[in-house]
């Protein structure tokens, strides 16, 4: 393919209407040997981006060719780490599109805020690059599906950053659930109880920050990307963007997506649920944040319920777990590496079932191995796996956002149609009281019950909910309506 001019590339990217791979890379059409150098752009350098840089620096014949972030203040520590390793210096950029013009660039590793994940994945796939994208791989369900389709169209290797997929113990538990050895799996429960955050970025009260001019070393236009034009304030850059709907997905789509992915994985054959309902609230003294810091979502998978609990205030664990997963079988409960037979308080060894799949090793290394071999089937967390698990976080949030404030009553749990939902609601109420929150019966939001069509990835007869499956994109940063 002849080299595409920068002007033509930018026009195509901004319109997001490319119908053929842009540029192409040396890995596009052939298996790469162990001695072939893989050149990567790491995009998003605060927080999780440091793990990306560190992972690739430790790999033989992998070069970090670009450090990309709209905040120039993030470059130095990573550039210094590269220099200390004796590796070639990386080019620093604020805009990923400039890196995508490089025909010798093989892959993009994305650790940006959530609202950039799908669009950057789409642009990279169009440009012929492979992708490692952090969780959640999308900000909404529509753009997640478009990213999957774009990866398929351009035959890209795309790994989702849910690292538990590289852990054999979870594969073994999935095999146990499938075997029926402990009877039916009644509830697959995920927990995300986090009462603090990176650099003191609490899940509780974040206060209110006034609008002001962005720092001189921040390209706020690029940082906003697909989100709507708005004023800068210090609760956005860095990290606390997680608690604003325009950029993040609350803790369900932050830490929680890891446990959500495991919870879905452990339900045999699970992709989309039949329905979802959520309840919770934001208990933070009327601060600037928008997402709930107490949320329970109940997903109906037929004979199995997936129940996900998110807490952002100090909380005791449940069955010894704070950030983890619990399996409720007919014969007992699996939690914390032990099996608790029904009616017994003492745990014992989890029954062994041999899994068909062998997992292990580093998640980033698995990605690089697949970039070399061009065998996407060997990815531990292929993009569509990420789409379903990220989508569950979005579904739970959508139910909450479409809900109504209601009085607290244990019977409200019956809305979910099962005792486990009632139990989760009651425990949430106790948790809030223990955290000093006055839970007086008027500060609970009960979400709308949403019936979901797995085939079309839309809600049944609910135009308001369907409108939230996508978003209004800024000009120049739009995800396409469809892939042609």
C-alpha cells in the first residue's frame, strides 16, 4: 500500500469513515519471529500507563517508540525510565493520530481515561495497528461493538486489560461451575469494596472544584476527545474523572470491571443477560461527582443470577472478600479459595476439575506473543470478551441512571425477583449506616428494570434506554454508527 498523506489520513480519521486499513505495519501480513522488533506507542501515561511502560521495557525486542499523552507533564518519568534501561528514546506526542502515521509502528497500548478507549482502538485498527486496551474497552455498548467489528474487519490482534484472564485458578473455577459437581450455580457474585484510591482520590466526597484555565502543559481539547466541550476543573485531571459520566463509568467500570469479567466468566456460556436492575446512590455530601458510590446490580442469566456490589465508603468484607468473587452453588459456597458446604461454617479444599484451557504468564506478554504469531485465538482476553464484560458495567449503570429515588424498604429487593437481591440491598443499607450515612428511607435510587436483546444489543421497547447505548460525540472524535 502506498503511503497515505498526513492530511488524507487525518481527514479519514476525523470522519471515521475509512473502508480500508490505513498505512499498514510490518506485522500486518506475516508472522513475526522472536528477533523482529515490535514498536509500540503507549497512550495515557498517568496511573496505569506506568504499568504498560514497565511491562514493555522488560521485554526483549520490544521498543516503546512513542509516549502519548495530552498532559506533557507525564512524559519525563517514563522517558527517564526508558533511558535508564538503555533503550532508544521514545518520541513524545499529545495526539495519537501522529503516531498512527508511522508505517513501522506495530501496536498501540491504551491506558487513557475510559472515554477514549474505544475510539483510540478504532483509529488504531483502521491504521493497521494491533491494540492492548485497558478496561473497560468502551465507554458505552455501541462503541464497544463498533470496536469489535473494526478489529475483525482489519484483522487486528486486540487484547483487553482484564489480567485475571491470564490466571489458571479462575479457569479452573469456570471448569468447576460448568461440571455441575457442586450442583447448579445459583449466584455468581462480584464485589468491589474500595474505600480509598490512587493518590488519595477517594471514592467518597471529592468536594467541588471551580472552573479554571487548564494547566499550560495540558492540551485539554485532546483530553476531552469524544466528550462534549466543557470547562476544565481540578476534579478531572487526573483520576477523579472516573466519577463523572462524560468520562468514566464509576467504580463498576474502574476496579469493578475485573471482578465483573470473572463473575460472567464463571457462568457457563454467559454473554448478555436477559435483564438487569440496579439500586444504590451517591453518598458524598452533595459533592461534584455523579456516579454512585454504593451500587448493587442484578443480572438475570436464567437459572443463574450475576450480582455485582460496588462500595466506595469504608466497609467490612462479605465472606472474607472485599475485592473478589463468590460462587453460590446448590451444594455450598466457594469464596476466598475455599469451599463451604451447605450448612457448614468451616471451609475445605475446592473440588478439583481439570480445565480444558491452560493459562498463565504475563498478560502483556500474551499480547506480544499473539502480535508475533498473528494468532488471535490465543489471546487470553480477546476484544469481544472485553466487550461483553465492559458492557455489563454499562448495563448496570444505565439501570441506575434511569431509576427513581425511592424509599428504603427491604422488600424493594424483591424487584430483582430473588432473595439474593434482597440480601444485597439489606447489607448495603447496613454498610451505609456503619459509614455514618443517614440512610433515612429517602436516598435510595431504584433503577429501571431493563430487558435486553442479546442479538441486537438493544433494550426491548425502551427508547430512552436505547438512546443511552451511545453518546453524542464531538466533531472530529466521533465513533461511526456502523462499520461498512
